[in-house]
C-alpha cells in the first residue's frame, strides 16, 4: 500500500495502471502499488483480530474492478516508441488540466477511459489512428466535449508513420463491443515509463 503522489482520480479512472484503487481505504488517500507485491503467510493474516481488519473491497463490483486493475497491469500493449513520442504533448496536457475548474478540466474529469485504435496494425507502414474518448453514459457527456477533445488531439506531434489522428466521443451505454475490443488503453503510466526508458 502507498500514499499516491498522483491525483486520486487518475488512479480511479485507470490512467495509472501501476496503482489500483481500494475503496475501503480511499478516505485515507491510499492506493495499492502493484509494483510492490509480496507474500504474507495465511497464519499472519488469521492472527489479526476481527475488530482490526479492514475490508478493502466492500461489494462485488469493487472486487471485480480490483481484479481488472491487476489484470490490466500485467497485460498492457507495448506501444511503439514513435507513438509514445507523438502523444507526449497530449499526455502532458491531460496531467496539467485534469481536475481543473475549467471546461477542459471538467471534460477530462468526466471521462471514464481513453483508448486508441490503430488500423490495420501498430506495425504497418501506413496506418490510421483514432482516439476513443469514452464517457460513462451518453447523457453525461459535457456540452463542449467534442471541442475540448479536438483541441487535445490537435496537440499530437507527427512522428514517422504516426500522424493526423482522428477521434471519437463515445459512451459505454452506446458504443459497440467491436469498437472497445479493437482498441488499446491509453494510460499515463505506460507512456511515462516508455519515455523515461528512452532517456528523453
């Protein structure tokens, strides 16, 4: 467990797969650091008095979300270095504006997930990129979402075959399974790690 140095909403929304939200301790500002995993003997856990135990996941949906967070941590796509460099301005803008009291901040805060689709494949010499900005419900999409997200995507810096991305504004209650399964999560942890590895 660690106290997150990041905005809690970024962890909650899955932008930081290195961390996982634990609802039972959310009020303490703590999250699970999935880079620090260790084994605890069952006898030690059994020895903790009942009145000192704290349940991390209070309901089945929370336990399921925690399981998904662990799976995602170990099953992320390895984006090409050129793509990582191209989206760096988008990454920085999200980090700077998320949660701010502005139209842009409110749109970013309302997002459930960001994904990116690449056709025909990430290895193709000519390809088409599409960012998917997914909200929880169509009715919850802010009025200026398209305008704000168009400006965000315009920050994309063309590198090699990665250029001129499109974008779509979607909601989980209206998008198709094909659109979801044909795309990859756009998370800030993965991009940060790739950039640091490159030493730039």
